[in-house]
């Protein structure tokens, strides 16, 4: 009798033990719902969707189809389009040409610096500080000129930015956009900034790029007689050298981790030229939208105005952002895409968020911030190893950004510490 009771007790205990994770899984969505309802963001304007990729099931959703301002979560669409349409391993080339004749070290003619849409094209010092040395380098082209035997140029250095149009901004940007994004061009040096830390930029990116090259030439003993100008490359020009960017996957990383608007807008236009179209913001968005839809992402109701998320007209739902994240996971560039995202408490725009707890060093997500919008979307692994994909988008007039981020972080920490079945 004692043996029978013991066996029955063990059986009941085993059933209870096996049932416990199922209860935890069933209540995880309830925990998230309670967190949201207890916050100041339980009303309209908050879109959330959370999906368990490991078990292929929905955990929680709230207003997931509401089209909201995604802020810099728009960069997720730019990233996937750049990786998919330009190519993850593709390098963008800034080319240097010459016109005229070369004899005894003197080029009786001019040099032509032609932009290829490389947002990382930089001086050595800027590239070192901004990208760990990974950008395209002006100095390499200057060295190539000297290696070609040129020590004197009777003409000038021309800058050619004709790969893109000359519109420097995106549609429906706020008046103070210049603090958030330097002028967009196919040819820029050092993002056209006066300094790495300042928001101020030069009025003509191509002119400034030509000036920087002239200075780099002078530092290597090459004299150029006349001041730089901006003009389109003539058909009679001869190629001197080309300087390649880091692979596109690295450019995407340099865009996503610090949430760099300039990289996003340049890459968006470069997506258009990769598809054989004119380098415009509109064409970049057309190509991006078509590419996303080709992956099976339903963009009904979405509005993609720019590549960075600065536009007040941009709209994406949490459901659509989640679909971008999920579809990216099944592409050849999945690892590069995910690696481009900030890591909680470690780097990028998440370096000071979730610096402890189960999400620390675990969650990888893209942030987004405007005066009236805050977003956080990405991936996190649960305590028992499930892959969770999430998107949290909050829109409010006069939004309390800190409070919105606190809610996002609490949800992600809850997911990271959970043990769904």
C-alpha cells in the first residue's frame, strides 16, 4: 500500500512538474499585459507584438497593426534592403580620374574625384576615431596619385557627386534636421562634418571632399595649382585609382549601432542605384518597399518616406517591424543583420540601457527616438533558450522618453528572464 501511494505521489508530482513550464508559458503574455496596463502607456499609440520564434507562436500583441511613427526603427528597413539589394559583401568605390596629359611628373589637366555613395569615406584620423579605421580613406587616393608619377597638377581637383541627386534632406524633415543629419551626397568626406562631435557641416559636400583630397595631395608632395570645384566627370577621363569602402555589412553596422542618420540616407539612395535607378530618396524607398514585399512582408498602410526615420510622415506598425526582423533571420545575411544591432548594456544606443539583469549582453535591438516617438525592436533569448522577437513602438505628443524606455526595458528584461515551454 505504501509503495502504491508513493508511486501515485511521484506520478502526481511529475505531472505537476511537467505542467509548470506550460503555466509559465501561458502567463508570460499576461505578465507583459500587466506591465503595460500598469504603465502610463496603456492607451492608444502603443503598438506591441512579441513572438516566440523557437515555438513559432505569438506571446503577446497590442495594437500591433496600428501604423505609428517608427523613428529610427525605419533603419531596419534600410539595413535589410542594403544587405539584400546592394549585397552584404559589396564594397562601394570612390574613384579618382584624370584628364589632360602627363609628362615628367606634371599633369597638364585636372583630377576628378567621383563619389560612389560611400558614407564612410574619410580622412585617416576621422576614420580611426569614428569607425576604428574601417572607412574608405582619402589618403589612399592621394598615395595612388603620387604612385602614378604625378607631382604637379596644372588644373584643379573636381568633385563629382552625380551618382545621387542634389537634394540634401529627406521629405517632411523637421526644420532643425541639420542637427540630426549632415547634407546627403554621393561624395562626402568625414560625413561632411566640421568635427566628429559637432553637428555643423560644410555647405557643399563634393566641394569639401575635393578640398580634403587637395590637402592630402599637398601632404604627399603633389601640388595642385587651382582651387577645387564641383563638376561632372567628362567622358574623356582616365581612371587613376579607386578606393573601396568596407563591406556593406560593416556600413550597416555603422548605421545601426549608433543610429547614424547620414549612413541611412546615403545607403537608401545607394539601394536605388544598385537597382539601376536614379539615386533619389524616393527611388530608394521604392526599391526597399518592393524588396520587403518580395520577402512576404505585408506593408499595407505603411509609409516609407526616408531611410533614417527622421521624416514625420513615416509609418510602420509593430507587426510590420516584427515581420522585417523575422524575415531577416532567414536570409543569407541574417548574421550580419543581427550583428549590426546594439547589444543591451554593451554597445551602441543600448550601451547605457539594461546594464544588468537577464537582458544584459543578451538582447539585440534597434532603438528609435523622436520628440513624440520611442521604439525598441529586436531579439532576446529567454532563460531556457527560446528565441524571442519583439517590437515595441510608442507614440505620444510630448512623449516622456525616459518613461517609454523604462517600459521597453522592463518588458525585454521580463522576456529574458522567462522560461516559456
